[in-house]
C-alpha cells in the first residue's frame, strides 16, 4: 500500500484573512478600532462629561430654586427636584469621576462608566424611555468587553 505524501499548500492573502477572521468572534471590533478606543477613550468620556455638564447644572439650579421640573419632563417629588433630576446629577458625577481613570487606563474608570449607564437606565425609566437606557447600558458593557484586555 502506498503512503500518501502531505503537500503543504501556500495560502493566499485572502485565505489568511479568512482564517484570521474565523478565529475571532464575529461581534468583536477590529483591532484598529479597539486600539483607537483605548488610546482616545479618555477624550471620548471627557466630551460626554462636557455635554452632560450643562444639563446637570440646569437640574441643580432648578432644584436649588425649588422650581417645578415638570415643564422639562422630569416628575417632581416633595422637594420639587425630581428623581430623574437626581439620577441625572448622579450620572454626571459618575461620568466625571471616570475621566481620569480612563485616561490612565484603569479598570476603575470603566466601572464608573458602567455604573453611570445603570443610573442612566434608572433615569430613562423615570422618563419612560426604557429602550434608550437599555441600549446605552448594553453599548457600554459591549465597549468595556472589547477594551478590557488593555486595562488589565
């Protein structure tokens, strides 16, 4: 009986790329996107904090002056500062606390961001927008999963 000889085939660039992407999970971000998010994550968080700052300041100002918040869609409580306004302020504080650790590539910053996303889910439940809060929480957890290897 004759033995068969194994012939080593040279793979093309296309075959190598297919093999590379089959080894990865299909939902993973490409390497360049993960690297960009790790390098610029602090700046992205800082921009979100700066966008959220005026809204949180408005919630604090209106709460301090005891004005009702129903006109901007925030249900009021006995103290005339709604639960949604309180959760918005807490969310801003958590995002602001996450800026420095994300710049320094510490996991603590991502934990603050996930906690802020959970608070945002509570905030969106107060306003009756559960879908947006859920999507933001899932997106935050997804991005954390993608970049956690660079923070450990």
